[in-house]
């Protein structure tokens, strides 16, 4: 094992103790609520993290894209749910190959044309495709409208040769980062209620609804109030980030139910009277949030992006200005796209690097 301080910068670090506690807390939460979790691997795109989530009790992992699922399946991870519709003909063929090797893989559908294309391809390849009807619950992304439209599509899936109707999915992403727990709860329950009503409608019509999947880290302790939801798709809980922490929890202004386990370590490479520069810039952190990375254990230092490879540190107190060669860790604004900037994550326990895990599905948005 090498020392944490020997890792070349910039580098992505995972605090193993915090990560393991996060997995245990979520597992205990869903178990106590009588639910399951199929965490979203889009957060980390790392097969080893997925394996550890499953070992902690997860059903499998959700994958945002087919490419992610191919990497996970190739690493032996099973129980995959691809949460974005697979539509291009070439991708449909790849999906059939994936299902031939990992037959419990599930997909989502929101369009009759796609259902017919999947059914034809499955029959041609001699496989059965497990499908969930993707229901629109307000995020204005994918999903058929709840109620009658979802019922009609579910009937089409249930009656299609080589398809199996597994249930429903509904992702209310617009609720995940609503500020304030009470406000977030009201928004999420309102958004997800039509999904629960759609489940009841399908069951009254005699259609199987084994799975109803959805939810997020921001609503993990709200989603379990929904009697018809069977499994959560939270992803960021395992490592957390600045964005999720700032939305507030049930008991305070910060969401502290899960620990901040992911950091980027950088080195101060230049100093001046009014600033210090670190070797971590646009290529080291996600840039999709309106707030910057947050220095760990270095209050009073403000980070600002200063180019592809540089970050500018501005100290509020000149007497505590960063020193040349100083190593500073930062919490990333958004964990998912930050993971996707790195080929590997250094897994640390205390001052030692215990392992290096490949982020093998990095860039696999195909």
C-alpha cells in the first residue's frame, strides 16, 4: 500500500470507511421500510462499487445507458436495469447480445414503436426482454403519460411475443434537489402519486406489476412512504457531493444522513500575494453547478475555475494562504460527472491507499 500523500494530483479519492457506512445506512433504511434498492451506477460507473453495493443488499444496479450496462455485465454484475430507452437499431442489436448473456437485464419503454422493435429483435435472437413501462412523473424527460396511456403501452408489452412486462418506472428528477425537506417531500409525493395510481390501474386490469422503481438520493426517505413503490434508484448516497448536502435534510439545513466520501486532491503549484493556483481545473471537477468545489478542512479558501488544468484559490485570511506544494482535498459539486472525468478512483482508509478501482464505464454513454 502507498500513502495517500503519494498519489499524483489531481486524483479522485474515495474514503472507504465513509463509503461503507453509507452503504450500510441505506441498506438498513430500505430494509426497515420493507423496500429494496437498485442503486444507480451512473453515479460511479465502477464495477467494484456496484459489486459492493450488491454485497450490501442491493438487488443489482440501474444503468443510465446501454454502454454502462455492457461494462457492468462484462464484469459479472447482474440485476441490471437500463433506465433510458434503447432505440437505435444498432443499440437494439447490442441489447439482444447483452440479454443473451445476462437474461435478467431489464429495459424501459415509453413508445409503442420501440416496443414492437424490441419484440421483433428479441424473437429473432431467441431471447426474452424484461421491460418496465417508463411513466412520466413531471421531469419532462422520458416516459409515457400516467393512467390510460401507460395502461395501453403496458398491454402492448404484455401481449408482445418475446417481451415480459415487469412493472413500472417513474423518475421525478425535478424533485431531487428541491431545497428544504418539507418542500421536497410535498413536491415528490405530488409527482409520484400518479405513478402509484397507474400501478393500481394496471392491477385492476389484471396486468402484472412486480416492480415499481424510482426515487433519488434527495427523496430517499420520502419515497418509502409510497406504498406502491417497490425499489429505490438512489445513486449519489454512496459518495455524496456538495449539491446534495446543501438541499437540507429532515432535521437541518444540510443533508447529513450520508457522509461525504468522495474528494479530488490537488496540489498548490503557484502562489502569489492575492492567490494560489492548484493543478485541478475544468478537467478535474464537474462544472454543471452554480457553486464551486469546496475545500475540505480548509475554511476560508474560495475555489474558482481558472482553465482546463488550473483552479484559483482566494484566501479570505492572508495569514492562512495556501503554501506552495500543499495538498488540498475538495468535495466535488456533482459526483456523477466528476467520476466520469477519471479512469480510476484511489480508495483510501485513513492515510493509506488500500486499492485503486477502475471506473471502467467511464465515457460509456453509448
